[in-house]
């Protein structure tokens, strides 16, 4: 029997080195003769560069190079790419201004890179950066998402009228108009999805190095080596792909933030080639606030139409999405084609129309962050369904039940173009209500009132459309006493070394201790899409199975030779090749040794092509909280999450993924907000003194349950899991707060639900 196969909570193998401090992150790498890079960044949100004096910096002790935007362009390199081919609804191209790694004539957000300083030590590089003199001519800045579209708002780009990047649409506007014309009730809300500054525990970093043959190597804290290599070679540096090797060692958190090509990556490669020595750049936390992509930041006007029996007839959505000052690699994709299809939620909604107006502002560019557009879509749907229940006098759970897609209609094609593969939505809701003890809420509410607190219960259901791109490969190689699995995915804390080993161990019938998982090297495997969109296991798992099956097939001939039997009489079971109907057997490793000696090593590449482009994890979260009537402080007292992730490979790791995602979603709902000064554009929340991450005392114990409905679209029945928590949690928390505040007549509140904001809403409701 295989120890720790699929379905078992094997301990994470990665954790030994992490807990003992023997992990190897980018900043742990020290290359011979390594230099250090520091960037001079703009202190202004918008300004002309009127003058630039780098003479003193170049003369500073230890400084090896000082490079400007003019130097970068003179070298023949190109701007960073936005690789999404999205156009406006009238067919016109989006505005696509260039994003140079070093600013040219203007800076457009606080933190925009201006000058690169390289020195023999980080201290000397910092001193050299301090000696750079930039003469800025400040210009008016625009910060607010909706404000960017106002008449007379400052322009981020002079050739982009009205700061409008694109105007995109999805759905049948005429069908929605007809649904609204026949509706018994229309519910409307304007919802703000607050801007977040993602915070992986390991800051970004990169090392550029040139080999004796002129070939470049980039060490980077990233989420996928192949995409980074391909964009840098194809779009920025103009190099053949075989001239750049990308290596990613251990990664201390990603959440989407490390998926992209940032200005620092081509810069360290460029200067490494200029100097002929390795160059390292590592961000500090303050720099991360100013340079890492930020996320969310939408203002949405939504309207939901229902009939008199509470059945949904249609949804109309108008979104203003903030892109920041430049388009990051995938930014236009997030509020449009990623998020909008999920506006159907779990509901049989016959008519949906959405438009997205994307705007430029003088803020850090945005891009994908855990959930990538789907938390925003789920927030719209679940806030609107809850609002409709209250306005129509329905129990929020009952209104959801009336509109759920039922299992016997699976697979279900939504009007937004998704085909849901499987799910038992009513069962998830019923279990969540049971676990949170919804029936006993009344008594708890009365007891809380006696203590000066308002208690509320909120629910939120969710669907996630995980990413499925059919070009992931996995290599499985069997040696004399071990198995190596090489994957194009990239763990940033998800436990790939454990779960990938579990899949291979079960398929090959060996102990998982014999399996080694390798990631993060573009030279070791030809293709891969990295990690994002809750896709890794659902794609890599079947690919591992395919490669294992090929290895088994390769072993039949050498096994037949060893067993002195016909190939047709050989079968594979429990880690060994057997002669059918006998007890004669030879282990997989013995066969591998025989094959290797004959020059035919057991090695196979498996590429999984999914039968459907996505899987659809789903579930229901229930949050119970209390609000202090005197201070507005919110305390979550119960939190339940019931999830359908299909077949679960490692329940313990899945629980950790749900805990982490839910904590991030609660952080958005209660605490986190990226704040810029409206006048100057200065980032006011650029440190942990001002940007509040959730702590242990902000989070309750989580009660988790799983309803495993296998996906029919892949051979292991897998669905994604990593982003579910942050998709569902914001609306569950806000719905609970509005339930608590409903006796005061409060119908709306924006995230984050800080004590001050809640107190002001209560005071206004009481006429104070």
C-alpha cells in the first residue's frame, strides 16, 4: 500500500527547511563578484523631469554604473509589455502608453523608477543613489478611480483623452433591458472594491548574471520561469529564448504579485552584461509598497431585476476600473474577461450585461492578485443578492435557494459563456447554515444586545473559474532508487513538493519519500505556465499521471527481459512489474536500473490537455460578527466555509489554503486600504504603520467542511482551491455587518469596515 497517496494529509515536506532556516531564497544567493543595484524613484505622483545630474553619483566611492532612461533606450531595449489583446467595445484599440523601466521625460506615480545605481555593495549603491540630483517640475495628479473620468481631471497621459484606457462590454444589453422592463423589483447599489497592496512575506528580488558564453541568467522571486523568460526575450530585450535562463529558488509568497515582469528584471540583466559581473536587486518593504503591483480598486454601479417571487431576471453592471499609471502585463484582463464571466455566480440568471471603463491614474499599476477579478465579481453578485433579499422581505438563504443552479442541470452553460462542470450548491448552503448554527442566531443576537453589541450573520456563495491553459508539461524520470518530477509550475508556499509527490507516488505505487519534485528552472523543462489562477494541481496532477503511465509503458520490455516472460504477460501493480497469474515480480527501480544500463532510461514528458478550459470550485461562507455600538469595532465571532474542491489530494494543505485566502479576504473587508493623498498623490499607507494587515486577534477560528464533487473534466476529478477564501470572504463579512446594522436602517457600507467608518455610519443612521 502506498503511504501518503491521494486523499491523505501528508505533512508538508518543504517545511523542514523553512522552519530550520535552510530555505534558499533569492536574497540568500551570493554570486561571485556580485554587485548591488538600487533605484532612485520618483517622490512625486506626476512631474516633468526638468533636469538630471548623475555626476556626483558616478564619482561616489564604490559606484560602478549610473544609468538613466536615455541610456536604456540607447541600448535598443523596449518598454515592458502589456500582453492582453483587448480592444474597446467599438473595436478601437485600447490606450497603450509605453512603460519604460526607467522614466523618460515624466514620472507618473510615487515610486516610478528614474535612475539605476550599481555599486560594489548595497551601502555604496544607496549612497550613490542619494547623490543623484533630479529636478522635478510637479504637475497636477489624479488619484481617485471615478474622479479620473470627471471633466477637467488632470491627464496622466496627454494623448489619452479623459484618462480613458478602454471601454469594454460583455453580454446582451437588449435582453437585460427587456428583463428590467418586466421586473417586479429592481435593486441598485454603488459598490467600492478597495485598493489593496499585496504583501508576500518575501519582498521581490532579482539577480542578473552573464556567463562566459554571453548567455544570461536571471534569478528571480517569481511564479513561473517560462513566462518571465518569454516576455523578457520576446518583448523587452529582443533575445532568442535560448539565450536566457530563468531560475526561481524558494519563494516566500506570491499571490499573483510575483507573476509579472517588472522594471527591475531587464535592468539587472542589462547592467550585468555591461559590467560583466552579477548584479543583485532586493526591495525593502517601503519600496515594495511603491513598486509592487496593487489590486482591486473598482467602483461599480449594479442593478438586479427580480420578479415578485424573488427569481432573478437580469443583472446590469457598470464598472470603473483603475489601471494605475501604466498597464501592467495582464491588467486589462482582470476586470474584464477574468472577473465578468463570474457575475453569474451560482445562479440561473438569464440576462447579464456588464461594461467596464478602465482609467489611468497617478498610482501604482494594478494587476492580478489572489482571485484576480473574481473577488470583485463575487462581491457584486453576493452584495446584490443580499440587498434584494432584504428589500423584498426574503430570508437571504431562501432567495439564494430559489435561484441556484441545481445539480441535474450540470453541465450548465451560463449566459456569460462559462460551462459549470459540477456542483451541489444547495447542499453547501445547508451545511454552512448548520455549522454556523443559524437557527440559534436570535438568542445570540439578544444576548449581544444586552452587552451593547449588534450581532449579525452574513452568507456568501461563490464560484471560481480556474485557469486552464493546455501547455503545461511535467517530466517524470525513474532512477535506480528515486523518482524525479520536474514541473513548469512554481510553488510560492502552496506545497507542490508534497502534493505532486503524492500524485506520482500513488500512480507508481511507491512511497512518496522516493519522489523528488523540481521546479523553477527554465532549462530543466521546456514549457510551463507557472502558478496562478488556482490551476497548478488541476493541470500538473493529470500531467504527472500521463508521464507516469508512459514510464510504466517504457518499463514493460526491460521488465519482460528480467522476468524472462513475454511482454504481453507483464502487468504493473503496487510499484512492481509482475508476470500475470504468478508471484514473480521485479520492482520499478530494478527495471529502471536495467533500462538505464541499456541506455534507455525511464523518462517521459506528460502534457495535459484539459477537456474543458476551466474547473469550477464553489462553496458557501457564513460569517457571524458583533459590532460595538459605542465604538464601531467589528469582531468576527464565528466563521464557516463549506467548499467543493472536487477530489482533494491533501486535506491538510487544502485547509491551509482556505485559511490563508479567507484571512486575506477578511483583511480586505475589515482593515486593508491603499490610501493616496488626493491633492499630492503621495502614498499615505506606505508602511505597516498605516497599512493594516490582519493579525491573529482579527481572525476567529475557522470551521471548514468539504463537499467533494469530482470534476468530470479531468481524470483525477480535481478543482482548484487556493483563491476561494478571498473570493467569498469580503461579501460574507460585509453582509454580516449589514445584517447587524439593519435595525438602524443601514442599507450600505463600503470596505474596509474600520471602527471609524462603522461608527460614522451608525451615527448618521441615528441622525447624529
